[in-house]
C-alpha cells in the first residue's frame, strides 16, 4: 500500500472520529471536530501531492480518493446544517454543494464510459471552490461566534463557485450529452 493510499485511508478513519467528537457534550467539542476535519482536509491535498510527486498513483487510489473526499465533505455539510439549522441560507448552500457533487460524479462516470473523461477533468475553478468550501466548513464547524460571518461568506462563495464549475463541466460535456441528428444519443 502506497503512502498516498495510506493518507486516503487515514482520511476515512478520521471521518467517524470527527463526527463522534462533534457530538461530545463538551464546550471544546466543535472546535476539536473542526481541527480533526482540518487534518482530514490536509490529507486530501497531501495524498494527491505524494501520488504525483512520487509516482504513487494507483487505480485503487484513484477510486478511493474521491469517495473519501465526497464522504468527508457531505458529512461535514450535514453537521454544519445541524449546527446552524436556523439559517435557510446554510441549508441552501449545502443542498447546492451536495447536489453538484452528485451531478458531477455521475457526469464524470458517464463521460469515462464514452471515453471523454478528459473533458470533465478538475479545473482551476474546482480547486478554488474546494478552498472556499474547506475554509467554510472548518470555520463553521468550529462555531466561534466572531468567525461565523467569515465562514458564511466562504460557504456562499463555495456554493457560487460550485454552480459555476458545474456549468463549466456541463458545457464541456454537452456535445456528448445531446442527441445526434438521427435522434439517437451521442
């Protein structure tokens, strides 16, 4: 097992830990869960770096990494919504981000089936969205009153970038999604 895959597994192990810590009945629980999530987010970046730098990319890692990423983000968004349940805007942003992840995951899978996976590769906008998203989740999970406005701005920025990147991906895939002139699919 490569170091990159070990880092991905670590992220998977940290997910239930961060959920359990989030629900502990202590004042420091939310801050501690945000720190655990931060470590998981760092492993997300680090495993990709290690895989590229040391040529440790594997088919198993290529499968497991996005699964770990999606689980981490979706669970964090659900926890943020439970923590900030009084804000319809937080819930709306979470729905946009989760919905986009489902759409783009399905799109990438379909595009790979038709041999066009490069058409929906990760873009700069996607990386920027991830930065906003991770910042927002860390700040909102920590639940420090003075920082919540920063977390909300980052979350809404992430939701906006989420929509923008989804449009970019869908536009790139559109030629393969629309029917041919004879009425059949692409």
